[in-house]
């Protein structure tokens, strides 16, 4: 089995203090063959403020230095987790263009309310006893994810953690899944499959396993072919957490292999 983890963060992200060398070393220690750093570029900040640009000089310098130091011990890729591209497509495209040829992989994320609730990251919403708010969060995420998939396919390679708002809905004690939204999720997956993009199984450092089997089944039934896996580690000790389970789920769902990306082109590693 090809072991890879292509969703991780370093100190270039606002919410991580990790040195890329340390996360890459953790990847080697976990037996990974391929690892990708995907630092945040959220066009809406945590508190909903518009953000422009990404610190490519710092990201590139860090990537080049660590890659040189690792040599052939690990295939290290340079990625980006681009959040809320739908809120400012021109800026999203400018950031990606500045990434240049060295950019291997783009995760497309929705972390925020967009156009409501102050554009806050869902992390800041209080879903306790508020199923109506939770439902609005899921519906907003699915609406904007559909727009990303259908209108801005050049702004992502793999659809990151489609279950993102559920992290905080479950944190606040509500029991909601995407089962009630099957039709809308399938519409998104059909767009993703049609353009031969990928969906991500994001296991959130080993915490999110249960939601994925039905989503993988729907994606495959919608014609999906490419699946990426990520731990979403923000610290070296979380690298690869949940990745073996993620790969098992992808295989059990009937996919031919797991995908990674180089130069924004998919590579399928067969099971
Ligand atoms: Zn994310
Ligand atoms: Zn992330």
C-alpha cells in the first residue's frame, strides 16, 4: 500500500507553529512515501476579514530548504489549502498564479460562512441546541462547495473536508450528518467527477473516520475516480494519524488507488 498524507500545515499557517522539517521527519518516521505541506491561504480570515495574497517567498524558501535536506528519503510536495476561493475568484487565481510551476497541489476549502454570520470561520459559531444554525452551516458549505466545483474548477485539485462544519456541530453536541443532504452532495460530486478532480478523505488527525464510507460510495457512484487522503496535521505528532484507516476506506469503497498530485496533475497509486 502506498502511504501518503497530503494535507498538513507548518508555521506558514496562522494556526501552526510546526517546522516543516519536523513534520517531514515525522512523515518519514511514520513510513510515508509521499507528504505534502498545504499551508492555509484563506481569502476570508478566521473572523471573516477579507485577506489578499500569500507569503510565497517564505513558503518556497522553507520548502526548498527542507526538500534539499531530506534528499531521497521522502517525496515532498508543495501544496496550498486555498479557502473561500468563491468569495474572491480573481484573488484566488492571482494567488495560484504566483505559486508558479513549483506548486504541486491545491486543496479547495470552505471554512467560513460566506455572506452571512459575519463571514466567521465555523469554529466560532455556537451550535449548542441550535439545529437550525447547524443546518444553515451545512447548507451554506454545500452551496459554496458546489460553486467552487462547478464554476471555479481551476481553483482546486481536491475538494477538502466537505464535512468541515460538522467538526464544530459535533463539538457542540448536535448529531447531524450529510445523510439528509445526499442529493446536494451528489450534485457536487458529479461536478468534481466530470472535471476529473479529486475529493479528500480528511481524517482530522484520526478523529473523523465514520463519516467517510457513505461519502466515498456516493462519489464513486457519481463517477469519481480520484481520492486524496490527509491527516490535516498542524503538529509533527499528528502527521499520518488516521491515514491507514483512510486508505482502507478508499480501497473498501472500490477505488483503484489513492491519488497524489505533482505540478497540479494527478498521479494514481494503485492498491
Ligand atoms: Zn481546512
Ligand atoms: Zn488544513
